[in-house]
């Protein structure tokens, strides 16, 4: 009963939901640090699209910051990179996307999860772009006064992969994973370039973005950043809404190893004062339970729709639903660990 009440509030109260989106995006459980400076290592590496590797900062050990200039967006994008445990032969690449803030805040995989430690013994390149806040990692139709030029589908599927492969000595086998807003984006990117990815993992996303309530969620998230969805995919009648709806385009996911997960929104094992991200702060815990619970209950509805759609199409997927938990990093760290068996098998890592 409690679960159904939370879900109802998320779906039928868009103004309240908008306020909650702003709160969860603005709330950072940990402070983010600045990367260590290093001498530029400039290269003339080109992707064939006019994009190129600008330079690399080696921040220590196996962690790098790559800077790649996107011709489509006419700006240089930072990429946080974790190198493989063994680089003696070419290795695959996992593109690991951040959420609504695009990694431009403290809510990042490297700051909020054990991603660096988790991949310490694994033979895979992990690449996370820093940028794209409130963009849904898609190609926008036109520049937005608040969010600028966004051509993320072009960057992630055409401009970046050849540069990553050449720079990191990768073997061309790729997978992609993301959470929350990027939990829908990773599926859309895989549909736009199905031959690029062997696996995709979506955590707490909402794939059905062209119809209520998903359409309202997109509007609210983009609006939280000051952007306008009319600059992204046009009015609701524009074909771009359907083209970028991962639920409607699910047939294009056939042949890709899929991991789909969501929790119910009810308090779970990471929704406690003992959670190190909470730090014993009851206010932070209250925000995670209330805000994160409502949002996770909403995405749970979306994810169940997607699971039913994949089943109806006969597309295999590992789907994890029904466990308690909020829309927060402890669960996404668990998802990353749980999805790795499927992703590593797809990558041959």
C-alpha cells in the first residue's frame, strides 16, 4: 500500500515531482575534488569527423583524464578514464555515464562509488564523459540558451570511439552503462548505434520518454537545468520524440546483452544512517528516503513497462526488479557490480 501511494504521487503530481528532481540533482552526498594537474600530452589523433584528442592528464596510477574536442559541439570534453589491469594486449571499453548532472557536479561514478577499486583487477578501459548536464546525452535539434549545443549521440557513437580505441589501444569491443537519466540514454544510444555496443546496462531509468508519464519526467529534468525540450526534440508531435524513445525502439536492442534494474522506492539496506554517504546525518537520510524513494518508485513503473516490452518482443534481458531501495548511489554501485558478469561476458573481458 505504501509503495502504491508513493508511485501515485510521483505520477500524478508533476509540480511536486519537479521540485523533487531539483532537490535530488542539487544534493551531493560527498564533496567532489579537482583532478590533479599534469603536463599536457597533445596528440594529432583524429576521428575522421574533425574531432581529435586534445591532451591527456595522467592523474596517477591507472587513472587518466582525456580531453577530446568534439567537432559537432565545438568544445573539448573531459573523459575520466580507468585503464585496464593489464595493458599488454588490446582490451575492450565500457562507457560508464553519469546521471542528470553529467558529472559536472559531485554526483559521479568516481566520487560516489567504488568504481576505481572495483575495476582495479579487471581488463577493461572504463570511460566516463564529464559534461552533458540535463541533456539526456542526445542530439538536440538546436542550441539552447541555458544548456548550449548538445550533440551527444554524435559525440558518443561517432566522434569518440575511434579516438578512444586509438589512444587506449582498445580492441573495438564496447559496452555502455548508466543510471537515472542516463539509464534511458544508454538504451537509446545502443539503439542508435547497435553495432557499436555488445552490452548495455540501465539502472533506474525511464525508457518510455514520448508518452506520459515519461514525457513529463524528461520535461522536468531538462527544465531543472533551465533547458527547453522544444530545443531538444521539438514539440511533442515531432518525430524525434518517438525516434529517441528507447521503449518504442526496443526492437533495435535485439542481439545486445541487456541488464535492466530498478528498485521499488521503499527504504532498503542503503537507506540508513550507517550508509557512509549519509554520514550519520538524519537530514540527508530523510532526503534520500523521501526524494529518492519517490523518484525510484516512478522509474520502477517505467522499468516494468520496458521489461514487459522486451519480453513481448522476445528480446533476452537480465531484469532485476522488486527489491527495496531508493534512487541513490549505494544501489547503483550494487548494480554496477551485479551487471559486470553480463557485461564482461559480452565484452570478452
